[in-house]
């Protein structure tokens, strides 16, 4: 089962979590303001397959996860297709602008499952 950590600068992420679960994944939402900066910590703690960071710039949490733990990252993404492509490219920490949508969570887990059997 694909485990996805969701870390939103504003403490949100419920919609993308619903999409993760709709696709058969397990969603872990990092609580609280500034959650994006704890993405890598929670990915490591939860032994997650992928992590999603949301903030205005779309990068801080993913870049921090890379710098602190060595996760592969792609940031400044603004569309579902960019996220799917990142998963297909083997990226673990995904940085988006604010995009708390069910479609995003569902498509990322479907892509991860397709790529990783």
C-alpha cells in the first residue's frame, strides 16, 4: 500500500488525502501551520513512499526533505500532470503551489503504483 505524507504550509491537505485514499493509498497529514517544512521528518518517521509539500512557492518543503534526508525532489509544480511526470521520473518529495485537490492525490498514487508494480 502506497504511503503518502501530505504537508501543507497552511495545515490543510484533506482533499488530496481523500484522493490518496480513493486510489487505495494511506495518507498521513502533517498537522499545523508550517507543516511543509516538516515533510522530510515525517516521511522518514512514517517510512513513506512519497511526500507532497504545498506552499506558495511550491518548493520549500521538498527542498528541505532533499537537503536533510537525501530524498529526490522536484519543486515549483503547478499541475497534476507535472506531479505524475515527477513520479514517473522516480521523485520522492514533490513540491506544489497550493493545490489541495482530490484529483492530485488520486493521480499521484495511481502513477506510483503503475511505476512500482
